[in-house]
C-alpha cells in the first residue's frame, strides 16, 4: 500500500472532526477520509453490540477505499469496539483514550483533583475502569457523564452561549471548581467546548486526548514506512451517514474551513 493512501477517521457524528483538525495541524501532508455517523448519534446511549455493528460497517467502507490506517475518533466506539476491530482488520487501528494519565502526571506526585467528562457508555465500559484502577488510589477522580453535550454539537448550536453554559452548569455546579486541578474531555465532541470549559473552570487545566492520539498515529505510520512525505499537500474528504447538506456544511465549519 502506498504511503499516499488516505487515513480513515470516524466518529459517532461530528466530534471526530476535532481529531481531524489535529491531524491537519500535525500531519498536513496526509489525506483524510472522514466519516461521521450522525444518523446514529449519540453512540454513548446505545448498547455496545449495536455500536460494534456500526463500527464494522464503517471500517468495511474504509477498507474498500484503500485506507492505510483507521482512527476511531470516538471514545465510546473505542471502548466498545477497538479490540474487535483490531482482530478483524490487518491495518493499524488507532483508538482514543481519555487523557487521565496526563492529568495525574501534572501533579508530579501531588494528589490531583480531576473531573472526567465523557459519555455514559465510555465511563461504564471496562476499558475505562481499567484506566481508572491505575490512578484512583493516588488521586481524587470524579466521573461526570454529559450526554446532552453531544446533541448540542450535532444540532449546530455550539454558538448558543446561554444553552451551552446552562447545560454545563447543570453538570458541573456540584463540583468544587475552584480546587479542581484538571478537567479531562473524554469525548471528541467535547473538545469543541474548550473555551466554555476554560470559563467554567478558570483555575483548571482542560485536557483531551487528541494530540496524543495523533502523535501515536504518526509514530505507527512512520514505523511502517507509510508516512506521506513532507511537503505534500493533503486534503480532507468528509462524508456522513445523515444525507444532509446542512450536516456537511456544519462539518466544514467545525473543521475551520
């Protein structure tokens, strides 16, 4: 397979476009095929077996398109399906993981107070439980499901400040925001709320896994000799399971195009 082959990136909807933005920043020479499954969003409220079915269908499509790697740009889909995807396909499958280790390491040995914001399924899945078990004895880690945040992005209401802040206050006013060290954005949709989270938690680090995921993607492709050469101009091709021009327009808006 040529190093010029595209990278497939998918999400339950539009959140994975935040990962594509990071790829465009760090790996501008790469071509990305993005698929948003907005017709089935949000994944975070669906049973795992249903999510796995969606993921297989999307990845089969990517394989037919000749991708050299697939990024599961969705924490929920990663938790539900990444092991099965890796068993099914013989190309690299890169998943997402909430940046909990980064949040814990920031303290340099001092106990950290951390809030993890994610979808209900991500927080309930075994994969996240294993991650929690590594750190929760040394740190104060609180899990906060935020299902409504996905719908706000999907419906194009991210700029509705009153709606967004009202929703965030509903989820986070129960926390001591003055003494929260970090907020981990454990859903790629939530990365689009970064400025809102900074306003709500002015004394906290706002962390996500996008940069680490893209760095891992680059390392894997380089190890296989599959990185596109520097200086090449890549592109992003967007598709969505919801056949709507409005969804495609919103996708390009979220990409910053």
